[in-house]
């Protein structure tokens, strides 16, 4: 069985982020706002992480840094407002969840070459939740600054 706590953490990150951004009335902000910068980094990391997980599940190495900006050429024509970035993050997170929700324990516990080093898939997914929390702190700081 997959680690339900990790799955719940991955889901909670998106729910909390969605609640905070929409609740702050920033859904129509500009693509160059501080909140857009944080959301863009979250989206890019999730796009890269989702691809890395796919490679790991195929038995390939996935050592490319998942914190780098993603090449999202197909999104370039869409204004990257906070709501668009949030939606793109959510879509990428759902792709991640779809790949790992039903995996057996042996796959969750297999050591793989992840973007953050040799570790189990479980530990890599936990690292995503932990890094989500760091970005959520950035979102909170940005929202506090914007409301001041």
C-alpha cells in the first residue's frame, strides 16, 4: 500500500495553496507579481518532478535538478497569472498522484536515482511535501507583504 500520509500531504499542499491564493483575491494578479514568481517555481518543480517520477518508475535515472525552471513552451501564449500557474501546478500534481497512488510497497521502497540523490520513491515524495511546505511559507510571506 502506498504511504497514505505522503499521498495526503501531496493533496493537502494543493488544497492549501488553492485556498490561500484564491482566498487572498490574487487569482487575477499579473504574471510578474511576487506571488506569481513563487507559484511559477512550484509549477515548474512539479512538472519536473512528475517527469522524474515517470523516469524512475521506468527504471531510468532522474538526476536532473527538479528545482530548475521548466521548459513550458506550450504555456508561453497563456498569461501566467496566479490562477493559471495554480491550475498548472494542480494538473502536474494530479499527474504525480495518478502515477503513485496504487503502486505496491516494493516500488515505494525501491531505491532510485532521484533529482535529489539516491533514495526511495517514498523519500522522494516526502521531499516534495517538505519542499511544498517551504514554498507555502514563501506564499504566506508574500501574501502578508501584499496585504500590508
